[in-house]
């Protein structure tokens, strides 16, 4: 039997076999690449877990100038969305990282292995999420009760540090998509301004307002230009994909 991601309102937001594909575009028109995110049910140290695999690749045109090959993996508990193992292997224009993080929730530690630098470290944490499990934790959250302006708070562990991550609810919006009109909930992550993003609140995310709560659109203002991601294909959803009919 497939293990399910049970949301706080009692519905199932995701399950084994879910697969999402996104079209990435730069400054609104140039196809920058493709990103995929899939879920597989697996065993991890005697526990049934969901294994999430996220991959990002630049298009052939953009790859001539700036090649990106990123893979992120997370093994997490399917009910509490609690991460056990996180893997990050990236190559972004020659900037490379290969790290693995093992979370010990009883001891409240994160064991970080830098596989390129051959360096290990153990860091104290409280209730961490990794970069990928954060995505599923937020989908398991009871967003239907949120009021405009309210925030969801998460501790996200990234590289060797914990970061307070906030997701602010902006309200409902119906989008025109390739699938038809879709009712969405609009959120704004509070991100760290600096080298990549123009300012602290430069990212906007739209998730479907149905029980799947899948991100259907993302827009980010970068230091140079803007980046957009739009859902272009899906399969294995836990619930019907709801289309608005006028």
C-alpha cells in the first residue's frame, strides 16, 4: 500500500508516485530549463519513508552560457514530514557542491558530510526541515484556515546553518494555465536578499487551492532579470486536479 502525506486537516496532499514537471523561463520569454520533482516510497533504516527527488537542468541554449545540473534528495517520514537524510549535488556554471546531511531527531543534531572537501561536522538543531522536505511540510499544513497576512514559520537547515523561513499568505487568485482556470492560494516566502534575489520579498508562489496544494506557478525577481516556473505536466496526484468552470 502506498504511503501518503497526511495533511493537518485530514486529507492526503501527496503520495508515492507523484511526479511534477516545471518549465523554467528567464525574463518571461527565454526557456531557461526544466525542473522535476517526484516521490517514491522506500525503506530507510527499517522505516517506511517517502523519497523525494528534485532535478533541475538548463535548456540547450542557456547551457551554452551557464550550465546547471542540480539534484536534491530528501528521505522523510510520510506522516510528520520529518527529514532523515538530505542530499545535495549541484553544478551551477562550474560552482559545485556535494553534501549529505543525516538528521538525528532524538539527539537534535545534523551530521553534515561535505563529500567534495572531505570534511564532516555535527551541528545542533531543534526541529529542522531540509530544502526539499520543507516543500512537503508546507503542503501538509492546513492552509485553508489561513487569513491574508498570516505566516507559516519553518526552521530550514541549509548547508551548515538553520534559517528561519516564513511563508506569508496573500490571498486567493484564479490563474489562467495550460490546464484551464485554476483557483490558487498566493504566498510570498520571506527570503534572504543579497547575491541572487533583489530584495527580501522578491519571490511569489501560487499553489492549487484543491487538496493537492501543488505549486503551479512561481515568479522571482533576481539581481539581473526575473525567473518564472510554471507547471507543465503532472501525474500520480493524490487528489483530483480541480479546474474552474465559468
